[in-house]
C-alpha cells in the first residue's frame, strides 16, 4: 500500500471532532476507499504520526479487539475522557456519537 493512501486515511481521521467516533468503513469511504475498512486498521497499525486513532471504532459501535489489551483499555479511557459513553455491553450509541461528516449529511 502506498503512503499516499495511508495519508488520505490519516487526513480523514484527523477531522473527527473530539467527543465523536467514526467507523473503519466510514473512514474508508471518506478516503475514497469504500469497501476497504480493514485497510483503515492496517493504516492505523502502521501510523507513525499523531492522529486521534482512539476515535475509530468498528461498525457495531465497539472498540475492536487487539492483541494488546492495554491499547483497548486506553482507547476506552480516552473516549470516556472526551464524553463518549459506553452501554453495559461496551458499545457506543452510534446514533449519538458518530461523526456526521459532510458526505453523510449530503446523503
């Protein structure tokens, strides 16, 4: 994958406002990579610049499982600090906290 592709992904992620989340698929769509949600995960894993990675969650409204449980706990803490709330199942209400990007507004 080209660094240009990853840069497009990072640029989208950098736009997610504090207190909001976006799904991997949403990020892929906005980066012009619709249908390639996993690519967003790969880009985040390879990321070497400060982006608000913690605001990217899966389509079920959950923090995705990782090999490093500390990263999952950190993501939960960072989101909670921004006011994002989790239900008893550990899910985020997407209808309340999902970033309403300009493309979604136009749909």
